């Protein structure tokens, strides 16, 4: 097997046995990117020189046997809203097209300290706003499973890189589904950790109360490995959890018999493509055959999550994106006679339509006279969503649901109407609103041959349950 198509675990074993060097591995991936990325468009920036320098250092570690981790010498990619010092970080936006990050994001630093090798930065919907990776100022990304289809988004570049063997794993960010949905569309595993489990320091903020960094990988075991490397407390993020997390890798292969799983009725209704409903029902049957007690359940507040999510995320975005005014960060409009026109023109020229739409929406819902009607109501709905989950997790170890209402559409099938696009987040946004861990796991193919996936949602800091159940499902999908 080509090293580019191996799991992180398998590649790491070869590196540690020194059957292949980190430099050879990095070169294999760089060659794969050169061969395939013209078609896929997963990368916005490749860091070949940096990768080869890091790989040489990884080889020295592997040779001495000192400071060797499971990720030493393993090549990875990072979504372009996660900072790596000295590397261009655009967030898929014209306004940051020349921005060079002055420090490393905590999660990226953890990986680099462990000896992982950075291949580059991946394409995304501008500032994470979107679900198709067609809202990037620079390029589109194609789904490696079928280049006529979207890869999903907003972490579409990371998902495509992993699915195409252009990186052994990748980091994405998930505010309302942006790790899980592209993973589902491309046939990869995508884990959104519990809010606070992974530091957000160095993740360019979209909606700070919802954003989380998470891994995209080729299998559930790899998601556990990467999570273990990036999770943990960071004083540089005021919302970083202090709790000590047990290694997730230990949950791989754990017995699932006796677990209780709930199927929320609200996420299996009319809006869900029958092919996806069938995949979820099939996954439920397989889990039941392994001794999991699966039952339908109801979380009525899930019908209110989309409205609450788009109000809260846009409100937070309108405030977070206020810093891009041409003064300190990013692109500055030329020949402006005064400060006001500098702000207006820098922002008008720098942001794309979807970002402008969110800023307008967010500013509106926070404005005097409308705040109570929109923002406060959304906050109240969010509290109801949390309560419904609390109640559900008194009865169930995890919930099983679709990741997205459909499998990957073709480019020419993606709707223009933003409200229809927003509706695609119905299955993923609940976990963000409640801060819960959730993972998308590939589960076979739809009858028409597209990657199918299911989503597991767990209680706060219950990632281990997701890994155990997700791994069991992955084995069933192979069987
Ligand atoms: N598609 C959702 C949105 O556009 C989620 C994006 C995300 O998770 N970054 O807001």
C-alpha cells in the first residue's frame, strides 16, 4: 500500500520501526499533492520546505528514540483559519490574503511539538461561513469521491486532503458542522470535540461560543490519536476546560454491548433524504446486533436549533469580524481620503457576499429594539436545546443521527437560496449549541454510490463513548 493511503496508526508504526523515513514519507505526500491537487484544490498553501525541514528533525528523533510520539514524522494539513507561525493564514478571504500568522495555534503547536510534519493550509468557505467550500475567495475544492460533487464545508479542503491521501490527517474547525459534514461528504471521519476540550487559541474566531477545532481522519482510531495530541488545558483560552481527559485511544475496540443509544425523531423526519434515513436505520440495526439497546426518542427543541444557531453565530461573527477594517489586520483599500472611507472600502472590497450577509444579519439581531426579539430569544432556545440533551443523556449513552440531510450534491445541484443552504445544518448545529462532542463516521455508500455517514452525539466530555461506538460501527461497515 502507498504510504499516502495508510491510516495514521499504520504509518506511525512503519516510521517507528524505521521501515520508512519521515523525509521519504513527506516526499511521498508532496508528490501526491503535486499529482492530484490540481484537480482537487484542497490546499491554498503548501509548505514543502518547512515540511522537509520538520521531517529531517523527525528522523533525528526517530533515530535517537527520544521524544518519539505516535505522530512523529506523520504529515498533516491544517485548515486555513488555524494559525501556524510564519505561514500565510487567509481564512479563505481576500481581506486576509496577505496575512502571515505571528504565532502558532495551540492545537497546531501540540502537533508540531509531537513531531508531526505540516504539509500546508487547506481551503475553506470564507471565515468558515458555508457548507460547500465554494465560498472561498481563491478556489473551489472538489470531492475526491467524485470531482463533480462538492466536498462539503466549511473544512472542505481538509476533508478532501484526507480523502485523497494528500495528508495523513487534517485539522478543521466546526462552528455548526464544518468538520462533520465535509467528513461525511468525502468519506472521512470528523470529530467535533466538547466545547473547551481543545484550545481555540490561534483559531481565527467565527462564533466564539460555538467554534471548536477537530480532527479529520481516515478512521475512528486515528481521530482518537489526533484528539489525544491536541486536547488539554491552555491558559491562553479562557474557555479551555481544566478537566483531565483519559486517552481516547484506549476506547478503540471497547465493548459496546449494554450501551444505550437514542434515535432523535426530530432528525429523521421529512427533510432527510430517504437514502440517509436508511443508512441511519441500518447503523441502528448493526449496533443493536452488537448488544446496544437502541430506542427512538424525542428532543422537541431540536426543531428550533437552526434559527437559534444563525442568530447567535451571526451576532458573534459581526463582533468578531469588526477587527478587519484595513487598519491592523489584512488588506487595506488604497487611496482613501479619510478613515471612514478606509473602513468602508477595505471591508466592501475584502469580504465576500456570504460574510457580508452574516455581518448584516448579526448586526441587525443585536441592534437596539431588535435584540430581545432575536438575540435573546435565540439564547433562550439554546438553553432549551441544552435541557433536552441533558434529559436525553439521563437515558442514553449516545444519540445516533444523520450527519447531513443528504449525501454530497453535485456543484450544479447546490441551491443558491441561502436559507435552503442553512437548512443543511439541521443535524449538526445542535451539538454546537449545547457544546457537546459529536462525530461523523462513514457508513457504507448510498444506493447511488456516494459516501454515506452517520453521526454520534455524546454527553459533554463523553468523546470516549463516541470512539467506542464509532469504532464498532466502522468495523460493521467493513464486514
Ligand atoms: N454551515 C454552517 C455555517 O455556515 C456551519 C459552518 C461551520 O461550522 N464553520 O455557519
